[in-house]
C-alpha cells in the first residue's frame, strides 16, 4: 500500500517563494492559508500532520490541543515566542525553528540591516524630512541631523545579528562597544563591556537578544536613568524587551533623542493601531516604527522558508 504524503498547513505567505513551495508540494499535501484568522486555524488544524507558521500566528495550547494529528510545528524564524513550546513538546510534537542553524543564519543579514537603517533614519530624521518635502517644503536647516562616523554604538547581545551590525558600524567608522554575558567577544574592533558601562557610554544603543522570562523588560526605568541624555535607541528584536511606559517617558523628556523600533509588545494580539507608542509617533518626530519587517525581504524569506521546508520533509521521511 502506497504511503500517503503528510498533510501540511501553511499559514505564512509563500506566493512569492517558488523554490520553497516546490519542495513542500513535491513531498506533501499542502494547504495554504496565509494569515489565517484564529477561528479559521482552529477549524482547519485537526486535519493536519504539521503546520508551517510565522511569528504573526500564535500557536498556543488551544491550537495545539485542536491539532490532534500534529507531529511538527515549524517556523522559519529564530524567534519562537509565538509558540507554546513546552506544551507542544509535552504532547510529543517536534518544534523546528532556525535558532541554532548557524550555517544558514550567517547568510541572512536582513534584520541587522534593518536595525542599521533605523539608526541612520533616526540620526538624519529621514522620514520626517521626506514628509515635509511631500508637503511642498524644502527646509534643510529644520532637518539637520547627526553623523554616524565617530559615534559610540553599544550593542546589547553579540550573537549573529549583533555581530553583523558591528561589522556595518565598523565600516561607517563608528566606535563599537558590546555586552553579552554568554560570549567572549574576539572581534578586534569591539570593546566588550558590562551592561551598566554600555548604558552609560553609548551614544546609540541597539538591542539584539531573544525574548525570554529573564530578558523581558530588560530595558526599564533604571536602565534609562543610566543612559546619557540624547541617546538613540534601536530595537529589532522583541517589543517586550523594553518597558514601554518607561520608554515613553524617556522619549517625552528628551532622554532618548530618537528611537527606531521594528517591534511592539502585544503585536501578536493585533494591538498595534492604538498602541501607546504608535499614538505617540503620530505627533512626534523622535520615534520611527516599522511593522516588524526586519526579516521581511525576498532573499531572507526564500532562504529561511526553503530551509524550513527541507527540514520538514526530512522529518517526515
């Protein structure tokens, strides 16, 4: 009797990823339900052996319990806070993510590039200057900014993305300091310092750490109080790494001269339109927010989805 191919539901967009789709469709019976609502996912999931999902889709106990046939949950990302991993593993479900696939991750630079872009956009007030031009103005003096060269940039978390960011900063002639309690930094252009020292010295701070119970609220009122007045802050990791109430106070007071963020706490629940930081950004010119697009490039997504698809097929073999 011929063995049936596994049934896989895909809730991440893949229309633009032909290579990844081809791998899945050759070896599995695939249903595409990009950005499926929670109600739709709960209705569909009982029929599938695996799900390929993304950071925008919450896979919690209810979804896992409904997935009676589930043997694998795969996500083409390093972040896994959208999945209740301990519960899934207790149910005997395999979790596939990219967190430790370093040989692949070293080739994916999109999020580090987004962090660097946000830093430059803050320093040069780029989106606000462009908005002003679209209103018919041409006022260079109003949008006078800062150079990156010669500035002290502090990198919190010197993993893959922190290291890529440091190389970009080095190319721009910046002085790089970094803190990471889990790694001895050997790059000659980086000075490894304590968290406290970094907060005090850095003119620009960029965050590159995973969200865990220990890192939630990593940057709070105490940390903001240690920063120099007029600091610039970048966060492309997870919104909950920052105490957002303390962040708002720092923005309003001028402690933070400019911030560029790609993430918000509560974004998985869709709480973005009325988010306090979004509301603040509508009427202030020291906060830039992008909609979690750090890894959202054709290049990065094809690499990550293709790899996830191959790992899924290996599992089902």
